[in-house]
C-alpha cells in the first residue's frame, strides 16, 4: 500500500544512511521501525514499587500499641510523653 508521510529531515537522513549501510531499501528500514514501535506499544508494563521494607517481616509491629496521639507524636518527631 502506498501512503505519504511527513518525516523530519534529520530522521529521514538517518534512515537513508542506515539503509545504505545495510544494503536494504529505505522501505524495509521504515517497515522494521514500525514493527518495533508497534511491538513496543503492545507491551503492558506496569510499574512496581521497589520493596523498601525494613525490619523483620514476622516481628510484631511496635506502632500497634500506640494511641493516636502517640502515633502523631512519633510521626512529628516529638519526644516521648511520660
């Protein structure tokens, strides 16, 4: 199928250079690029947060025994209340 595309000059020059170096027609280089772009676009990569856990996963949570006011003080970095 024939179609008309507007391609930036610099990109077209690079594609033509690659075609010359590899001995392939420009059409083949462009088709390969489209295949790669379409394959990349089909990937469903979901970002996964890195595990930054600290401490022993089986240990008791030391914050569970604290009251809401104590938790707020812990978060704010206030000294322990007595």
